[in-house]
């Protein structure tokens, strides 16, 4: 970040200057900038038509709806203006409220508050907050700590008032069907649905169908799924209750069912589990030295960077096993990862194994490996402080905590639940076959 950018911070063009900028200044520099900005704002006379709060928060916020951000001339009476921002790493509750013109004492009092177990000062990067302003003055700050609750801080009294409320959602059950032309994503978007449905559907059948390679033109699907709305607007999909996928003439079915003493899971028409299980770890004997974390100080560089995997410490030469059946999609050596192998297990999951001392014989791109097969030996190749295995898992090409993937072993529907399960199948099969739901439920087809 250069001097030019620093100069721009105090002008209203900052938002455009920051949009599209790929990087982000280092945290310490950002604090320095914040300090400069606050000092600057303190001494500078604000141009008459600039809203104090909104302008001030621009240096730390991404604008989601730029149209709402434009500076409007001061009318005598104005409608509330809602501005949405995204929390960035380094943003603080203090900084945001300070930028809205709230005094230190009030901010401190608010920051120490906990509502329903939620601390007001705890912000999560990536989440949205909203500022409602009237006559260029912030009258309300809203933050949603999770998908179910909203925190409101209102500023129209002498001191801020704060509350936490449930976000009202409505759920509709719909059946959706489609036919594959070339991809599941396109089939889903052709019928006016969101890509997320394709993701969800491909996860249900992750072990049965490779959605990137096995699909044929004319394959088809039917899904009974919850759609969740907020204020009449679609927000996201809920659970897929049942689904049928016809792939190259083979019919696959999945029913979501919760056995009496078990967890909710997908089962086939016979009550068998659709989910196969990965090995819990790629090493038989090991110690975890560093877990999955989105924020960790790197032992070599000292920088705080996410650690998107799990480090297992074990002696050099300890065998490393593939956690599941799959195909080797990468085998290479580089200065960071050392000797690394990446295995694609299905269209949803992949895993990678870094810093190996040596590869097992026969390992090569395109080779198929079995669950438990030795693919290499633990080592200290690449950028490391000592011998360890850096193990990574990916779900839909994104890092995922391996421990979050390895849910308890999948089993069939227990005998005592079979009657209930078969009844559920009958009902849902009828719904899927007809594309019609019981009275009272809305359909879409
Ligand atoms: Zn690591």
C-alpha cells in the first residue's frame, strides 16, 4: 500500500480505491492508518454534506450494496438508509462504533455486554453488519452473530439500547426435478435454482456418483428439499429430505432418516448407509502438534497465517496411508510442501499429504489407491522445523478440518427402526414419483 492510497483514505473516493484491491494492508499498518484517520477526523472539518458515520467506516468495510452508499444531500426529513458492510479481519467493534460517532464510554459499556451468551464485541470476519442512518446520523447498528439471531444497538436514546432477537425464517417444502444436459450445475440453474442445491445433492451421493466425470446427458434427478425464506426472500436450502438420481440407467435413492438413538443420515431403499467412512488418520501412531486453525503463528516465518491442515509428528519413515479409495491427482516436490501427494476420493472430497521423506513405489499421477494403502513415508521435506506429516482435506476444493469430516461410522438403519423407516420411504417415494406433496404443502415442479 503506497502513499497515494494513504492519502486517499480521508476522501470519499476511498471506497472505489479499495474495491478490487486484492490484498489488504498488514494488521499493524491498518492500526496505524486507523490512528491517522481518527486523528485526521478529529482535527479536520468535515465537508458539510458528508455523513459522518458512513464515511468513517469505509476504510474498514467492504461495500456490498454500493448504491446505498452514495452521499446524499441533507434533506429536512429523510428515510432511513440501510448500509451493509462485511466484517474484515482487523475490524473491531470499537472501531466500527467509533466511526459511527458513538462516544467511548458508550462503546466500552456495550463492548462488555453479553446477550444470550453472545459478546457484542466479538466480530467474525466475513459476517455482515448493517448501519441504519437517518439524516446522516447512525440510528442503529445490526450484527448477526449466527444464522438464527440478530443483535440490534439503537442510538436514538441518550444512551444506546441493545437487544438480541431471533431472525424469523419460513420453510417451504418443495419438489424439484431436472435433467442433465452437460452438468448438474447447469441443470439446476436451468430450472431456476441456486448452485448450492447442486452442491448439496452431490454431497448426498458423493460416494455413489462422481458428478464431474460420470454424468451422462439425459441423467435426471428429483429432490424433496426445504427452502428457507426471510422476509419473503429465498435465503438458502434446508435439508434434502429425499432424492432420486438416475445416472446411466441406474437409480440411486437417498432418504434422510433419524434412527431413535442415532444421528440423522442418508440411507438407501434398503436402509443401508450411503456414506462411506475415511480412516480417522493417515498414520497409525502419531501425535498431533498443530490442529486446523484459520489463525496460527507459523513456526518458521513467524507470520500469523491460517493453518489449513493437521500436523502429525512421528519418526521419519513412518508409513502414511491413504484415508480412502481414490486416484492420485498430484505427486510432486516443491520448496514449501516438499514431497506431496494429493488424492481425489470422489467429486466432493480430496486429501493431501505433505513433507514426505519418500513416496511409496508405484505412486504416480492417475494411479488408483485403496483405503489404508501406504502412499509414502513421513519426512521433513519442504519448509518445516522438524519431521511431520502435514495432512489436508478438501471438500469441494475448499480446505476443511479433517476432524469435522470424520463423523462416526456410518451404519444401516437399525432393525428396530426399520418399520418406521419403510413407512417414511413409502410416503416420500410417492411424493417424489408424483412431484406432488401432501395437502398443505406447497409444490414446485
Ligand atoms: Zn502443517
